[in-house]
C-alpha cells in the first residue's frame, strides 16, 4: 500500500506539474499576443500595420514636409527670442522626435500620420539633408522654398511622381479664371479627403479649413501661385456655400455607388464660372 500510495502521489505530482507547465505556456502565448496587438495600435511606438494608397502616401509626404518647415521655423523664432544667433544651425534630428504626433497632423486622417512615420523611418537622413544649412525663421517657412523641398523630398523618396506637382499643365484654351478655379478646386478636394471626419477634439470642418488661411497657403502647393490668389479669395469669401454644397452633393452621389459625370472640381467650376470641362495635361491631375 505504501508503494501504491507513493506511486499515486508521484502520478498526481507529475500531472500537476504538466498542468502548470501547460498553463504557463498559455500565459506566455497570451502575453505575446497582447504585446503583438498593442504594437498594432500603438502607432509610432510600435509598428502599426496599415495599408495606404499611393495617393495617400504622396499627400502624407507633402504634409510631413509642411509640418517640419513649420516646426523648424517655430524653433528658430524661439532661438531668436532667447538671443541665440538667428542663423544658427538647428539640431535637426531632435526636431523629429514625436513630430508625427504633432497637433498639426491630428486634424488629418490617420493615413497622414502613417505616411509621416514611414517617410521618416525610410528616408529620414535624406529628408533632413534638404533642410541642411543656416536658415532664419522666415526663410525656412518661405513658400517657394517649402514647395521646392516638398517636390524634391517626395519625388526622391518615391512617395510622389513629378506629375503630381504639375497641376498647372491644363488646357491653354480655358480662360485664366477657369484654370485657376480648377487648380483651387483640386486643392479643396484634396483637403476634403485629408481632413479627419470623425468627431473629436482634433476635427476641423472643411468650412473652418477653407476660412483659415487656405488661400494664403496656396504657395506651399503651387509655384508660381500669385495668379491664383484673387480667384481663391473670391471663391472662399463669396461662394463658400456653393463650394460646400457641391462638395456635399458630389459626395452623396458617389456614396450611392454611382459615378458622377463630372469630377468635383469640374462640377464646382461650371457652377461658379460656367467653365467647360478642363482638359488635363497630367495623368495625376
């Protein structure tokens, strides 16, 4: 009986040990899965799995350059206020820390943040080289310079094609007003697609976006741009309701699954200035 009891005790002990071992394995697997899941949702801290389109990556790259120029300018202004030489070379790498979580990015859809993370991870050093050298707070945010940097960075990194910067290549038969309207309407449509639509503290409506320096910022997207400004001011100041109405209507038609006979820019410019269909000079227009 003693031997039988000892054998049963050993069997029980072995079974208990096996159970504990299996339980431990399950715990390890569960922790691993939790960590993996947390990496999927942490964004910049972890590797977030996300698929973005070529257009989204291109526009996200452009906004990343815009943001870095703004952050650099702000830092230079801060240096000036502290009596540091205005043309001091910035510690560029430090400015990148947390930049993809900047409030400027938060007003846009998440693909802009994903693009920011990807472009800086894959193209960070070449990105910074385009900002090398001495700058002042004014020069680093200068419109033509920002546009040129944006075009260089986003084409060299393969985020954008050259065609995506050639929106001025439209039919010369169109009136100058219609050409300007079409380019501005394309920017409005791009802004609509970029802006965060979910309710929350960072949401900016299209109306707010257009009324807040939209026309003043044309130079960051187009060179030359001064010929566009008066038409843009007229469109936003006098026809904001028409703009929002056309955007809303075009979106409603698209959401039904039907394909509108006109693009949103074509529809808007026909309504505002009786423009005929613009012939595109770029496949990316």
